[in-house]
C-alpha cells in the first residue's frame, strides 16, 4: 500500500550545507510521521524541483509543506501555482508560529544572553509586505515570551537592516543587544548576517539546534 507523501519544499541554495540542512530536517520529520513518506523538493539551485517531485509522486496522495518562515511570492506563486496545477493541497508556511519561539529562546540562552536582553530577529527580507509582516509577527511572539523588546530586521529588500536594528535597540535601552537568525538553513542570506565590520553577529538558523546565537552590540558611532 502506498503511503501518503508529505512533500517538504525549500527555497534552495547554491550552498551544499543548505541542502543538507533541509534533508536533515526532512529526515527528522520522517522519523516522527508514522505512515507518511517525507520527500523534499527545491524551488531553485537544487533538485528535485517541485514539478519533478510532484510528477514522481504519481497518483499518490500528496500534501505540500513549504519550508518557509513566512508567506510571500514563493508561497503564492512558485508553490501555489505548481500545486494548483497538480491538484494537491498546500499547508501553511512554518512561520510565524508560537512553536518556533522555544527554539529561538533556547538559542539566546545558549549564547549567554541575560534575561531581558533586547533582541534583533534577523530575517532574509522581501519586497512582499506579507513576508515582512510575518517576520514582525514572529518578533512580537518572541517578545511576549521573553518579556523583552524584539525587533525584526532584514538582510535585504526591507528595513531596518540588522545593523540599524541593533543600533536602534541599543540607543533605546542603553545596553547590549542579542541578535538571532530567523533562517532555516545556511546560504546567501545567512552569509549576509554573519559577523563583519559594523554589523552584529547573529545566530545560525533558529529552528535547528547545531549552533547558538551570540550577543551583539551596536557598532560604534562614526
């Protein structure tokens, strides 16, 4: 008897570590999903493509699960249109969601960020206001849990940048600021969020446990 298929669809990256992270996440999900076969697909830079994975599933019952942390273009167009043509349902993206808050909080604790430390939640960024709004929603969920200010910031396409957000929170609170990455896997955007002059040092991807966040301070004034 053919098991139903959970097709986990990630953005994709030229960085091999990104693909390995997605495969690891899918493997963990498969270990928890009794009676369901978990497969992966990528929107770009890696294979199989979503169209290829849907075709390979044949007549089996498939549910597409976007490995995305927000709504936006990729969900509505790349995934939505392909799934619509295949006649398969699409689940909501992984975030924003209260279930992500413990992972983010654990990263901050592992980094040694004291309770009450303001946090910059560093997301990829998008020109789609839905994606920006979702990142800000996740920041609000984390702020409620931490009982501390949390400000969403972006690596590209939206403001504030991570550096701007750290400077803003440091100016408002007069103390150190912690930065946590709101990304699923390594890749271009993670590279933009890594330590460099005049920029804080965020965590590696939040929902998976390999590495913690690190406290960051605002860059010195010019």
